[in-house]
């Protein structure tokens, strides 16, 4: 049975780090990590979850649609 706390772990497992230190996560990668943990969300539901629960990442998508990209945001 899937547990709510597994969503955070799936999100952080989906993060990709560039050689320059930039950290990004795509909705597609997040949904794939969720599926490994027995969570089945649509891209839209995953985007809503990220927007509501992860305050340190901002949307940097360059195209319209549900396949979005989020990047680590440091306001300091």
C-alpha cells in the first residue's frame, strides 16, 4: 500500500543535478519515481502536488502543457 510520505522521497529521487550545480526535476521523472513506489498520478496531479508541497522549486518550463520542469530556487 502506498504511503503519503513516499511522495517526498519520489520527488527528491527525481532531481537531476547538472555539472554546474543546477538542480532540476521534470514532472515526467517525478511521475516515473512515483510509479516505482506504487503511486499513480497524472502529470496534472503531479504538477499540483509539486506546486502545493515543494516551496524551494520554481517552474522554469519553456513550453506549454503538463510536461513541466522545475528548478531549485534560492531567494537569498
